[in-house]
């Protein structure tokens, strides 16, 4: 029975991958990537058929993945919003996870010789998929650097401006002061981040003796713009008329949602745990906001 559940899980994963690759191939404009997605969809379809036939031989019917349309749609949206470079990195991570699951089953689960042979065949294919994505990631390295600049810039804007505006909102008498203070912090942060990103990128270029197209100004631009966009999330509730602690709570919720999305992207790019990254960033952001709120409240009482 345990193996039947395992094969059902294998089947669901392969169906999900099949449909994801098929959806991506339909929207991909880059011919090489479109060809890769189309080919991988066909291979994953074959894998699903393998596990489906084993399940049927056990007298059961293959079960479709839960929330399949939603999961496929999330990959689809990620491709549209973040581009092919991030999508390739995300799919590389997905293949690594799937391969690890298969390796674990191969080492620790008792199977018939036929089942083990089929699993070996699937593992060989999955290893090839992983190699394809590793090569594609290397080809998209420059684009990934820009995505990293954008996301880290937005991440900093979310955290820093939420902390600043929470303290200002706890102290200030009117929303206009809170909004103005938030924009002042945002603009100063943009200038600081833009200058820092430019100098850091230029230093890397000098050290690396790069002869490629100059990128420091572009990286600085992406970092600055994304910082400012991130800063708008905590400012928005106060700009819409919310006051004091209600505004702080709304700003924290908006920032938390945006920060969670940014943390997912950072975790995928860095190959780290998504859950740990989200918890870490939310803890830092909300902790800083709480501290500045307390400081603002004390200041309001004393002055």
C-alpha cells in the first residue's frame, strides 16, 4: 500500500511538470527555451504514463494533482512577471527537488525489479533535465544579476521604509506628515541604494576586467527604481487616509505580502530555503517596525 501511495505521488508530480512545461512552451517567445519546454513536457508525459500504468496494475486509478490549475498558473505568472531567466532558475530548483525524491525512493523503498528498472529510467531522464537547466541558467546569468538587483532593491525599500514610517506614524499628528516623512525616507534611500549599487557594480567590473557592455549604471537604475516601488507599499495606507496604529497595521500587512513574494524570488536565486527566508525577512521587518513604533509612541508621550 505504501508503494501505491508513493507511485501516486510520482504520478501527480509528473503530471504537474508535464502541464507546467506545456503551458510555458505556449507562451515562450525564445525559440530555444520553447523547444526545451515542449520536449520536457513530452518526456514528463511519458513518465506520468509509466507511473500511471504501475498504479493501474495494482488495481487503482491514477489521481490528479490537487490544485493543479493554480500551481501551473503560478509558474505561468512567474514567467510573465519575472522573465525567462528567473523561470529557468525556478525550474532548475524544481528538477533538483524531484530528483532528490527519486533518489531517496531508489535507496530506501523496496520495489520489484520492474519498478526499480522504470525508476532508473526516469532518474536518467531527470538528471538530463537538471543538466539542461544548469546550462540554461549559465546562459542567463547576466539577466539573473539584473533580477537580483531589482528584488534586493525592492526588499530594502520594503523593510527600511516600513520601519521608518511606523515610527513616524506613532509620533506624528497628521497623515500628511507621515506621508511626507515616508517619501523623504524613500527618496534618500533611493539615492543611497543607487549610488551604492553603481559603485559596487563598477568595482566588480574593474576587478573582473570585464570587456562586456558596461552595466553599473543599469544595475544602479534597477536597484533605485525597485527600492522606490518597494517603499510605496508601507506608504500607501497613509496616503489613502488610514491613521496611526491602524495605518501601521495595514502597512505591515501590505509590506508582509510584498516581502514574502520578494523572499521567494531571493530564495530561488540563492538556492536557499523559501520558508526560512520568508520567516527571516518578516521577522526582521516586523521587529524593526515594532521597535520604531514603540520609540515613536514614547516620543509622543514625552514631548
